[in-house]
């Protein structure tokens, strides 16, 4: 398999959060790229103590533009795999015509999808109640990370991944998400009726506190009016950081098989076109 995968990490995390999936898919023969978000290409410790102030100016559009610029330099359209906010970015990149297929794991809700329940409010309260958080670089405490990302993990693993993956974040993306209906720029909008969009797989974790499974399923249902292929899968017992949770291999296997099915379908369609 010679295809390229571009992994898009989510908010509060660095690209190292993809380490399990990168090792797995490289073993499957894929070329794997995991670019950092803007102003984040430094070690965790340095980012925590010396965060670039420019990070506060980064919103969702800037993130999508950032990844589009990277993809433009590739020789062919890549497979796109995103987690959390990265899953939303993947959907927007597919809308723009970038990527041959997309996978969104626990994706942040696009505009129009209701994403409110008690766990979501609690997981985001530290951000949304921050005075002028829209224009600030924010920090995630360990207790906040425990509840929001790794609520089903053993405590030693919670601390391990907090120290290994968690970095400061731009507050702007959270406000664009929470107040999407009031945003005149529609930063988190997705074209649910885009019939030309490549195939998309949406994956949910049953016990996710940030993006509950019902939110991901609602996103899936919003695509029902499009003829573009959209698939949904929920994994039992999974928290938000399912790409690092014990049993992540089951999810990687599922994604790999789904990708093979889509590639075979594409080959069959091309053969059919040539025969006609």
C-alpha cells in the first residue's frame, strides 16, 4: 500500500497523540504524516512554559487553511484521518475537495449539530467561562484532562498521556464551536448536502465526555440528504482519547479494513469506466 495518510490531531493535543496509529499504518505500508497545528512545533514542556502568543489568533479557518497548504504540496490526494477537532477539519477539507477519503474519530460537531449535555458542558466549562477566553491561549489542568479525555483510563495512564500529549490551546476554536449559530463567518460549517464529497467514516466512543456518541451519530444523520457515502461506527467503552486507550488496535483494524474497501471500490469503478 503506497497511499499517504495525513493525520490531523485535535485540540489540547500534539501530533504525538497519533503515535500508535502511525506505527500501525506504517506497518500496513502507508506513508504517514502528522503535521502540528500552527505555532505548536515544539516539545510539550517548552510549549507549556513558553507558549507563542500568536497561537491565540488561530481559529478553525486558519487550521483548515494550514492543512490545505500541506496537502497541496503532496503528489496525490491523501487519506485524511482526524481526531476531535481534527475530525471536523477533515470534514471541511473533504468539502474543499482535498483528500480521497476521510475518517473522523470523535469529531467536534459541525454547525447545526446540537452538542449539549451535562458532560459536554462540564468538560468545556473551564474554557467557556474564561474571561476573554476568545483572545487567549488557554491551559488544560490535569483534573480537566481526566474528566474530558481519559475518564475510563487507569490513573497512571491518565498522568502519562497528560504529560506526553497535552499542550496549551487557542481559545478561539472553542468559542467558534460553542457559538456556531452566532458566528457570521460560519467557521465550523460543513456542507451536509455535498454530493461530490469523498467517502467519510465517522467513529464515536460510547463513554466520550467531550463529543458523546449521540453527537457523532447526529452528525452522521445530518449527512442523510447527500448521496456521498457516509458510514458510522460506535465503539463500546471508549473515552475521548480512544486513539491511545487500551484496545485502540480494534479501531485501527476497523479503519484499515474500511480504507481497503473504499480503495477496492474505487479500483472497480475505474475498471468499469475503462471497459465502457
